[in-house]
């Protein structure tokens, strides 16, 4: 009889005790898919044209007041820095991949863009 009372009491305690081993965690929101990564992850990435030609590298990423990418500047053309020029691109003109930035422009269209002047 004593064993029955002790066993019943233990079962009752276990059933009503809160689960301390499990703590509720707030659900995490999935990361939104964006075409642009952090600026420091994009700078110096190779820039390719839509016809898969290596044009140069990313020089800088400019953000607006809402921290959205306003423009991307890339150094294209030339060899070892000679004959290259810097172009400015809007977010609709490029996509960022894991290993490169791909323009929505052909190599000829990209080379025809006006050079950005630095102050």
C-alpha cells in the first residue's frame, strides 16, 4: 500500500511539474532573399558581363539613407590598372552571386557607360 501511494504521488508530481529543460524560444524570421550582400562582402568581387566576360572588380557600394544600395561602382577594362575606368551602376543593372557580380549589360554596353569622376 505504501508503495502504491508513493508511486502515485511521484507520477502526480512529474505530470504537473513544468518542463525546465525546455525553454521556449522566439521563432526566428527567415532571412529575406536579397540581391545585395553586406558592402564589405561585395567589394573586390569580380564583375562579369551578361555575356560572361570578366570586366573588372567592384570598387565601392553606395547606400541611401534607408541603407539600401543606391549605386555600385566598379573598375572595368584595362590591364593592371592601366586603361581602366570606373562606372556607376544601379541595383537593377546587376545581381550579386556567391563568387561574382553579374551585370545585366553586355561587355560592350558596360564599356560604353560614362566614367565616374572622383573628387
